[in-house]
C-alpha cells in the first residue's frame, strides 16, 4: 500500500465502515452498558484482531475463493443470523444491571475474533478494502500495513461505541429503564439480521 493519498483514502474508508452501526458495534454497546470498560476491552481487542486477520486472509486470496463459492456465503449468512438471534434473546431476557452477568460472559476476546469470520459486514469491508486498495501483487508488508490500519479503525470505532454504552448505563439503574434498553438493543440486533439474510453480500 503505497502513497500518502492512497493510505489516507483507505484509512477514511476503514473508519467509516467500522463506525457505522453493525453487529460489532451493537455487541460492544451492549457490553459497555452491562459490563463497563474493563470487561468490554477483551471484546474490543478481539474484534480488532479478527478484522486484521480477516483482511490479511482476504488480501492473500481467500476473498477470491469466497466469491467462487456461493454456498459458503449462504452458510456464513445463516451462522451469523443464528448467532445474532441468540444474542438478541440473551440481551432481551437479561436482568437489571446490578444482577449477575453470567448470561453474557461469552462476549470476550474469542467471541470478538471468531465472530468476524461469520460477520457479513466484516467480510464486505475486508473484501472491498482488499479489492480496492491492494495491488494485485501485494506483498506481506503491504497486506500487513492494511491489516494494521483496519484493526486500528476497529479499535477506535468500538471504543467510541463502548463509551456511548458507558454514558447510557448511568441512566439504566432503574430496572424498568434497563429492561426497556435491553429490548431496544435486542430489536436492533434483530434488525441487523435482515440485510444479512436478504442483502447482497458478494462484492
């Protein structure tokens, strides 16, 4: 990845893709509300690492294989939608913030890394970035720079969404408000499954 203008353009693209609402940011927002900074950071780091690895794999040729296998795209859609439906149910049925949080402890570093592989938005971002900003003969250094930038963008974006969650949590000590928030978050996650199931994933 050469040239300041190209790097700047790619960085802006990554920040826009990472900051706009999507499954990653909804998970981080919900985790920030319920767990706070310390217990959400592993999820954030996992998302960043997962995005970097996914970009590296896509830039190394996995993206072409993905395009050539429509069945793989269908499996990805179903796995992602299933995970988000499960998570929406867990959030909707979670108790007040002061209760034990065992129902959402799964949202840690492994979840952040692993979910990127079934996250259509992450695939779309990685494949678009690789096809648009990487030359056909991109080497390991170029791909590594691209992976570092997309990871940094994910860190910045998810930290913003976590901070938003921390601010919201101040108003959710009332059990009724907390339950209303849980339902809203569950609905947003359910809404995020619609483009996954019915939208166009191929780049």
